C-alpha cells in the first residue's frame, strides 16, 4: 500500500503498511472521511511525521487522540491551528514553559515551530470523529504509532521522551532508558496539572540533556 508520509518514516514503517490491521484501518478511515466529519483534515493525518523526519527527531511528546472540535486539530498532539482558542491543556503547557524557562505566552497555539526543530508531537490515535473523543480508538492506530515509537527506540539514540499522564507512560513503557531520556509527570489537563505538571521543569531538563550530548536544544 502506498502511504504518503515523510520518506524516512516511510522506510522505517513500510512493513506496517501491508499488514492486515493497517489495510483494515485504512478502509475504516476512508469510509469515515467519506460519510462523517472527521479531524484532522485528511491531508494532515501524518503531519507529525511529515514535519519531523525520522532522522531529525530529538524529542517525543505523546498525546492520545486529536482535538475533536472544528478548526482545532492539524495532526500534532496538543497543537491547534493559528487563530484557534487555546485548549486548557495547551494553556497549562505554556504556563509551565513560562515558569520553567521564562518563555512568554505565545500568540498562537500552533506548535509546528516545535515540530520543525525535531519535536515529534505524536498522538497515539491519528483521527477522530467531530465532537466524539476517542471515537477511533482500537481501530489500529495505536498499533501503528507503537511501531513508530519502537523504531525510534531501536534505531535512534539520545531522544527525550516526555510522557505526560498514565496513557503516555504506558505507551512509552518499552523505551530503553539507557539510550534515551524518559521524563514522566501527570497530564497537563486542568484535572491533574497541579499534581505535578506545574513545576516538572521538563523543558529545561530536556534542553540541558540535549546540550550535554552536543545536540542543539529546542527553542521552545
């Protein structure tokens, strides 16, 4: 099956594309886009991979599934399109970034600026029906994104994995801590952020670790 995705990722994930689960997933997703309102736009499903080539990844942030309201999702976890109101979790991410590194609250919640620097903003599930969170759960996306994480863990070194909340931590359970930095805390959601996300200093810890290994830090 020919999948339009960044060349480095295509090479690493090519064995997935012909597996039965992925063929079934593709059929399901195509029918969903044909018959329902689904996010992100179809040409942005693999946006996280396209903006952050496999050999350029230096940080991974794991989300669950795309935002499900109109005009928000564009294929990067926690990120929203320019001009869109910031969701609560994203506000808390920016608050911690300001506390940690003095970065002022940005005007846009579009995190493409991070992705282009090597931050893979990966949702476990890459599509969702409008206004129905987790509506594309257990259709095959989780297996595909597990394969992506596994490829990074196996074939790259010195990547920072930011695992926020139990879902992301379970997703990243197989990452080798002798080769990569694993940063864990609670989810930035308003329900949990005050229980450890605020004060986690993940952004500065990430950059300090990268710099210590001669890797360009992220301009958050």
